[in-house]
C-alpha cells in the first residue's frame, strides 16, 4: 500500500515525574483539571496522531482506543458520529502495524456512521479518506475496489469544485489554494488507483484498456505537475510495449522532484518511489533506477526491497556493459579500450554483489517474507561469485533458508554415515584378504 506515513517526540510515553511531597489536599487545584484534560478524547486523539506521524503506531494505538471507548459512551456531549475521528485514526494505525483486517473493520464501522461521506473532514474525519483506504484493503479486490474508489473519487471531485468556486472570489486565500492542490493530488492518486486495479485484477475486462486511458487522462488534467499520474501513464505504456513513451513519462515524472529535498511534499512517498524504480528497470533505464534507489537507501537503509532492486539493477548494467563491449570488439571498433570496459563491468558487478548481500542480511534480520525475491537474490549471489569471486569477509554469509539448512545438515549426516559404512566395509575386505593370505 502507498498511503500512510513512514523518531518520536516523546509525547505520552516519557518517564513519570517524581511524586510531590505535598498531600493531595495541598496540591494545586489545576492538577485535577490537568488529569481531566488527559482523559479528554480530543487530547488523546491529538497525542495518538502525533505518535503515528512520528512512526510510533504501537504507542498510538492504546491512546486512540481509549479515546474511541470514551466517545462510544452515551453522552449528551457526543453526537452519534463523534467516534468517526477515532475510528479513522485506528484504521490508519493498524495499517502501519501491518494488521489490515483490523484496519478494515475500523473503516467499515466509520462508513456505517457516514455512508455517503457527507460529514466534512473539518467536522470529524468525514469525507473520502475511509473509502479510499477500503479500496486498497478490499478482500475481494477487483470490482469491489473500484466501487470504493469511485465513491472516494466522487467526494473528492465535489471538494475540488467547492474549493475552485471559493478561489474565484476577489480575495485569494493561501489556505484555500493549498487545500485545493492537496485535494487535486488525492483525486489524481485515487484515479491512478483505479487504473492499477484495471491493470491487475480486472485486466481480463474487454474495456480495461480504454478505461485506463480515460482515467489517466483525467488524472493528468487534475494534477499535471504531480509525479504519480505520469508514473502510472508509464506503467500503462510499458504494458502496451510502447517503451519510448514510457521512458518519456518516467523522465518527466522524475524531473518534478529529483532535485527537491526529502521533506518537500512534491517528492513521492517511499513505496511510490520503489514502484518507480521497478518501472525504470522494466523500461531498461537502470541508471535512473539506481539514482532513485541510492536516494531511498540514504533515507532508509533498512528497506530489503530497495537493496534487492539496486543489486539487480547493477547486475543488469554489468551484463549490458559486457554485451556492448563484446559487440564493439566483434565489430572491429578498436581493442584498446577492451580492458577498461571489462574493469568497469567487474566494478559494477562487485557493487551489485554488495547490494544483494545487504539485501540478504536484512532479509534474515527482519524476517522479511518474499521467498521469490530471496531465491532470486541467492541465485544472483551465486552467479556473481563465479564472475567476481567471493569477497573478503563475506564467504561465511549463509544465504540459505532454515529449511535448506536442515536439508543440508541431513545430507551431511547421511554422507558421514555412508563414509563410516564404507570404512567398515573396507576393513572387512582387508581383514578378509589378510585371512586368505594367512591361510594361503
């Protein structure tokens, strides 16, 4: 999934202060007011939101749940939809915790309170967001995902229209302009989400290609300077084997953000850039893919997939360099640079090996689950060892899975037993021969 936030500010989880020597009756009256404030659902939700945005979802969850339980209690102070903010926040928290079933349940409950999305976001987490999350969390996928996306898209179009009308006034408000840009980007991203469904779950649909073309055209109209629609356009063109157009779209997408600092909102989020790297490799733009991946690992060096893609990209670059060098040599275009070309190729492959080994180390360290990726990484390691040799200090890296290790140990034990058996058999032969000689 490509939503959500990717260390902490210490709110709500610091060490408690030493107890005051004053008796309860001697303490200031503001203490009890402070305790009441801590129990206030709004305060709890604010603290939970802050923790979620600083990548502490496990700490945010109990605070948000406490707020939800308080808001569910019958009270004249709470409207029937008062629990909406807590439900939506808990949904996002459980996505970050890797618990999609729990997240889905919270979003479905939120939709039961606001089935048409008529409650504005400003009045308690209404609007389109919960529908867009459910489109991505749908168990059935396909047409169900499209229905949820379409619900969200309709609400975002309404919001964009209202903001555009507000912007037509004589007084231009910066807040309205920023909110309008944000809504347009969300709308474009939602339209791109529908495209992805038609390219995967619904690729069998005879109208899939025409729908994708219409959806991506609309997304580009709403957000022409947003990288994601261009990236999605490239994905469509790759599927149509129109690689030149795909490369053009990918380069235009990168130009929008590659020179910007990481905190700039135009820079796509981490998962979107991982997808971009894959598309660049599919379009045979390995150098550009490596540029994206180097930036990603500088931001977060704990991403298994980034290291894997970087290693694979360098492997492809090394192979391409070797092929081009061979073609130049066979074409008689000089041999003076042949040695240098081979050195450059080996340098690329050595770097590829470093990236792949980092991927495998992290894979085991974090308990990553993608066996196909792991198998390919192990295969690449073997091929690289044959070409560039076993690097110093890495020869002891065991890239086998637990099952493979157990199978290897069993084979070793069987081999040892066979050797022992062979030894006994040889001893018997020797003893037999000896006896024959003695009695001969």
